[in-house]
């Protein structure tokens, strides 16, 4: 059990009384403003911003003593205070609060001047309304480092001295192929490997490709080169490398089919992967990399037709985090709320904020249901566990 205190925004539209009455903690209605959560004893826990009934993000919160440490810096001047002390509880069981800016309203609930109250914790909570970095007033939208959780601006992760990327993302160092192609020029002379229907040969497959795909796959030499390059990039990522290791001897058949509706498809019944696009452009090559990541992760999931949408959400979240780590741009409504879902999990996909996780998961479900391809996929609340991602990320930091 916990108590929420609703503070409507001054620019909220519509019937504010109705929006308060219809408010739902996990979304719904059209409430715009801030929501403060506290224990039944009045101890502050966390705060969120809402816009038209949708969670905007967490509010930046610090103690008054912490705020005092930034005196004179100017970046934390725009703030307001919310007091949720036990002494403020009314007979109706609700809470009174006094919201103000700058130095506050002057006196604490016990009648003492602010900063001089002898009661422990009184007036100690300060909610900083405007994030000093992104300026957002109803929830901080600053990008955060996937590895350490700090805002990117303050991230102190170890970086490569050459490219300045975080050490996990660095691709500066290239290593020789431990299993070189025994027939690097299959088009010349006699012999050569068996030609596949796609026009390539089994000798066109790189080392990583050979570990995952079978030699009867229908790809050309140029397409195998693109696949190998994408796998090499994935192998430099911790979770990507773990996935490639788990796929060794999976013996997947990979084919090119430009007429499919999706970028890629994996059929668990036939162990067959279909890729739509191998075009010669940088953007498309990055799309191929994330498509391979997505479909290969599907091949490790336990197929469940009654939780097919859960499997898609798990794969899309893994792709989102991978793209953030690799600097690959993502577009489309399916990724609109992935950052919120990601924020509710730690680096190993363990839930750190159960309320936010369930709220964000439902938001993502709603996004998927708007897409024709996914609208009939079944979803099971008991399958919102991210087990495949957890297994792959368990040794990653």
C-alpha cells in the first residue's frame, strides 16, 4: 500500500477535477502534472511526470541538504518543494502539501522557520522540477549510459584512447581470422566448393557464419560477406558475442527473399531464416545487422504461440539496447516506448521498478497492436519475463 499525491500542471487542459478523479497510476485518463508516491507514514519514495495520462518520465529528486551543495551554481535554481510529512496528514487520510519555488514558503509544518526545525526529516524533500541538463519539467529525458546507468553527460565508463568509444563498443582492434578460407578464389581454376542456389559457395562463408548457418543456405558470395561483417560486429558486443556462442552448431538455413513483408523472419519449425534486404548502402547494412540480431535471438527463444507477442517484445528490447550500444539509429512506433521499458530493467534484464515495468510493457503492447503484422499475436502476462535476454546478459556488465 502507498499514497499518491497529484499535483496538476498549471497548463493542464480540460476538466482538471475529472482528470484527478479518473487518474490511474499505470496510465489512463488525461491527467497532466506530477505524481508523488509516499509510504502510509508519509515518507517520500519517488515521483513521476504525466502528460495526458501517459507517463513522461521520473522527476529529478534530491534532498534539501543536497540542493544546498549546489548553491550558487545556477543550474538547480528552478525547483519546487513538496512536503509529505506525517504531521501533514488530514482527518480524511489525504495529504496537504505546500508547493513553492526558490527558498520555499518560509515555515515548516511544526511552525519553525525553514531549515531550523528540530524534527528529523522535516522539509527535507525537494523535488527539482526542471532537469538542469535537458530542461524537462515533467520528467527527465536525458540519455543514460546503458552500462553504468549515469547520464551520458556524467558517464565515467572506460573509453578507448583511439576512438573514444566505451571499451565495450570499441572496434579499433582487428584480429586475424583463426580459420581462413581454404579457397579464397572459388571462381578461378578448377574445383571450388559446391555452388548454392543463391550463386555463392560454401567456401564463401566466413568463420562465424559457418558456426551458425548450414552450407546449403541460399546466399551469394557478396551476401555472405555482409552477413560475416554483421556477425563480426555483433561478436564485439558482450551480449551479441554470448548469443553467437550459444548458436554454435545451430545449423540454421538462411535465404534471401525480397518479397516478404518483414525485414526478416525465423521459422522455428523449419529452423529457417529469411532476410529481405541486402542492398549496398550503409544504412541498409546497419539494418541487416540489427535484423540478424533480432532473428538470431528468436532462434534461441522457446517458441510459444500463446505468448508470441511477448517473444517479439523481448527481441525488440534486445535490439533497442544493442542499437544504443552500437550507435545504430532506430525509427518507427515500435521503439517509441522501448526506452521507458528499458529504464525499468538493469543491464542483466532484472526488473528494478516493477510498477514502471508493467506500465511500460502495456504501453509497448499497445504500440505493437497498432501494427497489422502483430495485431493478432497473443500476449501472456505470465510470459513477461525476458528469460532469453537474462540468460544471454547474465555475464555482461
